[in-house]
């Protein structure tokens, strides 16, 4: 049986003990551990989103050595994963060979939404209406567009002014993707609201929650968003990223998992940010917003420019980064290997 067919068969319900064992194996560089964790993330991302918290809580707790370890319910609604989905999924993984940039990986992962089973939409919509991080989604109106130019007149150091500067200086699209081009209006109301709002607030969350716009922090904020509310795209992005690392770049898998787990627990420990009326915060200083809403900035054991440094640094700096990562891996492998 091929590696890919094995992973497909493993993409189903799992339990806390199996996840803890997979974490221990993955920390020691074992293929079967990486495969099990990748399959578990693919399962919640594309088939059973209601199991996300239980599955990722267990992975993060085992990986970081702290956090809740709930049982994974076995009676949750689940969409089947058909061959047409797997063909699309592996096409996204193989696209890594030609190279992805920030835009192309976003478009590629977003396209997987059209490959899931039709029942997945209803399952996701029901979760969106009941999840603590999105409980107002069913009644909140879909937001209009933010006047980015007006934010330039906000006080220096304010959220509005910093958002304007971030978007203008980097040439970012204010909503990451065009809401009309990806047909968000065709989704059920709760999903339309959540997807529109997070596209609109993605850079705001970057600023307030302490995520930079570097490669590792873009991965991290996806885990943070997923921990905050049931964001299908974030789950799909992480599942695809884990599959790419497992299949194409296995040496990076442990680094990726550390980033995901750190940011997941940060998102779980942060109050619900989807409930904040951000337009009322434009003139406020970011530190004041954090204090008012009890938001602690994200921290990682890795430098924020880890990926950029590894790709563009001088030979000396690359060697220094390599030694730092080697020391971290050795510390990681002190954990006992589960039977």
C-alpha cells in the first residue's frame, strides 16, 4: 500500500491515547507519528470539524507538555472523504514542488473547499452557530468594507493608524481575498459572516494578538484563528501544510508542529476576539486594547523571522540557526517514546 493510501485510510476518528503516541513518535522523527498527526488534522479539517478542539487540544498538550486532554467524541457528524477530494488534496501537496508564495498557497488551499463532500457545508454551518467563539455569527450582519484611507487620520500608534501603515507599506489587500470572487455570499449566513469578518480582520488580529507577517507567524496565526472559532480555511491550511511537511520536507515537521501547538494554545487561552467590535477600537492604542480585552501577545521559542533567515541569511547565520534547531531537537527527543 502506498504512503498516500495509508494516510487516507488513517483519516478517521482517533483517540487521545493514539494522538499522544503519535506525538511521541513524531518528536523522535518517526514516519508513523507524522502520518497519524497529519491524518488527524485532515480528518477535522475536511470531514469532522466538530472534533477539532478535542483532537488539537490533545496534540498540543502532548507536544508542549501542558494543556487539556479530552476524549475525542465518537458520535459527531462527519462528511465522507471521496476520491475526488483526495485527488484535489494531493494536487495541493504536489504543488509545493513548483513553489508556493503567500498568494498561490492561499488560492490552492481555498480551492479544496469545492472538493469536500456536499454535507460538509451543513456540518460546518451547524458548528458555526454553536461554537463559543462564533455564537453571534447567526445574527450579526455581514460587515461592509473598511475605509482604509480614513484610518490614516487615526492617532499615531493607534490600531487604525497601524493597520493603515501595515496595509499600505506592504501592498496588502485589505481583505486578503476578494469576498465576491470567492463567492462568500453563497454560503449560509453564519459561515458568510465568519469568513467575511476574518478576512477583514486578519491583519487586525495580527497586530493585536502579536503575530508578525513572517512565514512562521502566518502559519501560527492560522492555528490561533482555528482555536478561536471554527475557521474552515485555517484548518485546511494547517492540514495541507502538515501533509507537505510530512511528504516533502520531513525534517521541518517538528518545527511546524511546535509553531502550530504554541499558537493553538495561545488562541484557546485568549478571550473571544470575534465578539470585539473592532471599528470602535480604531483610535485606541494597541497596548490599551490588549489590556482592556485581556489579550496577551503571541510568543514562540523560535525567532519570528525563522523561515526568512533560513532562506536568505549568511552562511554564518544559517549555521547558527542550524545549531539552535539541533539543540531544540535534542531537548525534544528527551520525551519518552510511547509504545
